[in-house]
């Protein structure tokens, strides 16, 4: 939702608020996941046959326990924010703007039983506050946690424009806060004078059954609640003072400085350049680990960039070309590494992992007729890691951290010269747009993706794998068809309808891949059989409506 307020001919305010709610996930196997055939397909029928005759008297004398079942991995998000901007035209040549940017994000992550494959129940021990191990369809299993991020920012910009020259300077600062709540860990007991961390929950016990003569006749599982006595009072996980395990807020500041200039050579030609520096707060996965522990050695990523280009404009033909050079410094691998200090396990970031992104981009529009145009794009990238190092870990007193064998704990990696993964470094495309009327259009576009390396962990590049490229995803081409129509509902209300057929020819392609997928431990050969892949979506339809009032 947007609101614009013109205070006077030099000063106006714009306010934008937004809300995004998403729910969804995917399915996978839990339990015995080794029953694959020669084609790599899981034998669900065999799992079903085993489940329908699987009585476990520890849990039930009549119902069947699932040895294998399908579970859903759910990732729901709730995101809202607001952007308020104040703009002031100081003079004919200088304009000033600034404002506030506030955001809140909550991600809910859990798994649930999706299909028991012929069984009546499944067993899960992950929840340390559960009243029963027995799980039915729809019950939460595996993990259940929330990741919460609060973001506040302030920004300012000055623009100068005089004759053939225009320039700008933008400075912004941010403060990000991170918190993790884990509903499956034992609860904290929070009292006025002390806090017992992750102290209250349940544990599994086996209760034996005997007859009157003392003979063992059976056994069953039961849950036993933890109890803490403090100042004569007993507390359990159901006490009001028992709180779900959550972290403190971790605040991290960020900074952005950008500047650029444009020079109009004449009415049709101009050149431009931009400079930028970003100190970027790390990702959530490099702040808090899955056990609610705070990472050690948290540092911001730093991005230093420069680009320059040329533009041409005419009534028939317009084009833009630019080249860029970006140093992305201190880009830690997601999840970091595990280290032991005084018999306590910590997660630590590996700082100093740097990458260089450079490349060339071009786009153009050619108007064949007033209502018929051709558009094209070209992007040629050369993105490589530049780091090779041996990292030595130090404790809080700056002393080397030693393992059980008396050796200093180190992490060695050599990713120098290896292509950055997770994005196609070469793209080119062409589109044709036809406008049957002033209020309608039809557009056919195609894009070709190449030099697309699978994502990988640079820390895995050591020993014989030093400097080794990740698996290269096969190139692919996507064709999309779009159509739109806009009309007035009233003098102040407008509506725009858009219809799209995405992946028009139902191309089969791999949209994302993880090199040497950890879930495919039998193969770690930097090739197709070792990769975990996501196939792109097939042909699909999309219809949208936009109201303006």
C-alpha cells in the first residue's frame, strides 16, 4: 500500500507499507532411507509391505509402527515492513531525500508426518518436551524452530543535475537483530534470582511389567518429566516459569555508501559510472546455529564495486552497455565449522573468504513499428573465488585452540580461481512485443542460461580437491509468453490484467544444484551423479490483477 503527500511544490512525503505471508514446503523420507533400486528410485511398495506387519509391543500390541514414512518439511514466513521517504527540491540543481526503512521477518521451520505408508504411527525422539514418542499424520517431528529478524535502516541521498552532468551520493545505515526460538529443546526455567538453561522437559524410560511371582511379562515406553526444586518449590516444563528455549537478540550494524555520475554527450549519447561500498550483516545461518548457540567470530561481509557504461537513445533504437568489477570480501560459508573449546562445541565462521565478480552487460530495444518492438539482453560474467588460506583458531585470550592430540585446530581451503556457483554467469535473451491497442500487449521472450556451476562449500576444497571446479549444470533455454490489458473502472480507479504462460514449451532443466550433495554420501566426485539437483518448473499459467486508486 502506498501513500503520497505533496506538502508544497518543493517538499513531499511517500509512505509504503507491505505484508507477505507464505506457507509451504516439500516431502521426503524418514526412517529407513536406504532401500533404493538401480535407477535411484526409492521402493515405496517394499516400505509399505514392511510397515503393515510391524508390531512393536513397547508401543502398541495392535497397531503397526512405521519403519519408513513420508514427512513434510515446512517453511512458513511472515514478513512486513514500511518505507517512509521525505524528498526536498532544494534548488533547480540540487535535490535531497532521506527516510526510514523498517522490517520484521519471522520464519517458522518444522517437519510433520505426511504419510505413514500403511503403518498406524511413527516414533520420533527429537522433541525434548513431548508427552509421547508416538506420532500420527500431521504431528510435528524432527525439528521446530523460529528464526526472527528485525531490521531498521536510515538513508539519505543528495542529487545534483546541471546541464549535461548529473551526480548522486547515497549513504545509509542499518541495524539488524537476530533471534532464534527452538520449541524442541528443553525449556528454560526463568526465576527472579536465576535461570536454568534448557533444564525442563521429558526423557524416555522403559517401564517393565511383572506378574505377582516377579516374572517379567512385558515392557512399554513412557515419558518422564524433569523436575527442578528451587527454594522449596518444584518446577516442571508445565510451570509458568518454564519458557521455550530462545536466544538473546544479536544486533549487527551495516553501512552502505554509493556514488555515481552521468554525463550527457549530446541528446542521444551518455556515459556513466558508479562506485559503491557495502558492509553487510551476515546471514541468519552465520549468526545462530541449530542448537541456539551464537557463532564465534561474526564479521560483516564487505562489497566494493565499480561500474561504468554507455547509453544510446533514439526514437527507433536504444541500448545500454556496462562493465562491472566487484570485490566480495569475507563471504563465509553457510553454517561455518565446528570447533571444541574446553569440551564445549562451538560454531565459528571462516572469515577472509573472498570472491571477484567482473563482467559485461548489454540490453537494447528496437522499435520496428510504433506498436512492434524487439528487445535483447546479454550478460557475460567471470565470477571466481580468490581465496586460499590456512585458518588457525584462537580462544578469547588469543591462544591457539588445541585438539585432543595436542595439535592446533585449523581449517584449510583452496578455492583460488574456482568459479562461483549458484548462478548462471552467461545469459542472453531476445523478446518480441506487440501492442494491438494502446491498452494491450503480447510479448514472447526467451532466455538462454550457460556457465552455471552448482553451489558448493569452498571449505571442501582442500587436499586432492584443492582448486577443483564444482559440477557444471547443463545449459538450458526458457520461452515465456505474456499478455496484458489495462482499463479504467472509474475516473480514479484503474485495473491491469496480466496473463502468462511460463516455460511455454515445457523445457526440462535443472534450476539449481548442490555439488557433492551431503545426502548422497556414496558419491563425492564433483560430477552429475554426486550432485543434488532441483528440476525447474514445467509449463504453468499465471493470472494477476493490479488495482490503482
